[in-house]
C-alpha cells in the first residue's frame, strides 16, 4: 500500500504554490504527482507589501494568513482531483507556508510563515503539519535551511562526496560527505533568483529571466560585482541563513547608488547573475573539501546561463541537475516538506543541528488533525 504525503511550498520568489505528492512506502521517497498554482497578482502584491513593511501590518497579516491558507488548500485539492486520489488516502500535508519575515540573527530569533494550517486542514480534510522553523530556533538554531535533512535522506552517496545546490529566491547548499560519521554542512550562500527576478520585473514587468537570456545579453560589470560582493553576509561563518529581509530591491538600489555610474539594465542583470554564481562558488570553495559531484535543484536549475556560469567558476566539479539521479529539480523543496511532515508524525527529527546551529535535533512543526 502507498504511504502518501503532500508538500506545499511557496518560496522567496513568490511566483507559485508548489504541491508535491510523494509515496514514502518501503522506506523510499518517490514523487507521484505535482501541481503548481500561480499566485494571483493580488496575493503576490500583498505578500510583497508585508515582506517589505507597510501600514496596518497586523490586520493585513491576519487577513492574508487566511487567504493563503485557502490558496494552499486549493492547490492540494487540485492536485488530488487531477490524479483521482482521495483525501482519505493522504497521511498528512506538510505546509511550509509563505515566509513573511525571517530574523535568525536578531537578539530574539524569530521567523514567520503564514498560510493558516487550520484552514488547510479544514478545506482539505487532511491532517496538516506546519510551522517547521520556529522549534529549531527555540533550540538555538537559524530555523533554516531545513531541506538538508531531506537532501541527506535522498542524495547521500556512500562513495561520493556530494554538494546539493538549491537555487530559489535565495540559494543554499548542502554538503553530504560519503562518510556518514562526518557531519552534514548546509547554509544559505546568498541571492539565488531573487534579485534577478526583482530587476527584470522592475524593468520588463516579467516575473523571471527565461533561461537567463536577458542576463546573457549583457556584460558583467566588475566594479559593480565587487561592490555587491562586499556585503558582510558573504564572509560570515556558518551556520547562517538569509532572505528578502537583506537581499531585496532596496539593497540593490543602494548598491547601484553607491556605484555612481550609468549602466544598462541588461548589464546589471548580467552582473546579478554573476553575483549568484560567484557567491555560490566562493562558498563551496571556501570549505576546502574534496567534492565528487554537485547536484542542482530549484527554479534556478532551469536557468542554463546561470548553470553555465556556476560551472565556469567550479571547473573542477561535475555540475548537473538532480535529473541525473531521477529527481525532478523543480519539486525537491515541496517534496522535502512532505517528508518533514512524515518525520513529525513519526516523532523523528526534521533538522540537522550541524546545519542550523541548533543545540540538538528537534521534532519540528505543529500538527493540525483532519
């Protein structure tokens, strides 16, 4: 009999709600079906407004929490209907929600993801697990990244030291040593697609740079790249995590003002792409480890120009997407939160303390029964 879980994820790119249905029977993880539901312009605008700060934040947060809960539930229900699967056949939903604020380095660490799990459980009739990050923070961790635990489950190789690179709005890496007695390393390297998405939206009213074509049409501006790389976050030691609270359009505008020069919009896009590639490669090389393979997942895996730039800076590594190990790169993160729901219900840890900096492994999330 299959053991079905659904993962729901909306990341820092805020482009869609990803729903992934996985089967965890026979101690394996298999992607059965998936669905991507585009966020409406209204919801995307409201999320962006709250992320950047606005008037009446509490009232707007409470309202958006319910609206997103309804949208997340709709995504799960659409997935089930399209695949003729009954809600009663699903053990649980793992919902990451939508991050509104993430302050891992504040004097009192905190993080907020919304998309009301009560609403999801009620609208789907499926037990829902949510609020995964704050238990790790309560144990002294960053609350992120959490996907390395899933990466370790599905990508660890007994003979190959592996780096898993996830490129969403923010990029993060997981280092999986072949020696299982050696700690897993993982952290956010900095911008992924987020700054590129924001810049093309501002200049061309597009949500993303398809295949990196616009970035490829420009020329990297070395002086600007150096200024961008001067951001102190890049030199911090791990564990560390970041988000739109730091790397956003205001951050970029301030850097462009400091550059005090006139640049074409495509040259800026090309430089932002190079920022992502260089910050990722610098982070990996700074570890000084022997790496046998590098697997890329997330939305950035579809940006061939970005992948080529990463490969250029990491010529000594074999860079490929997770497709080479029969895992669709677009659905890894949603699959991870489905798996994290399984961990929670089985009273198993969902974090890796060596990654997040928590004092111990924790059972993550709160359970909202069907």
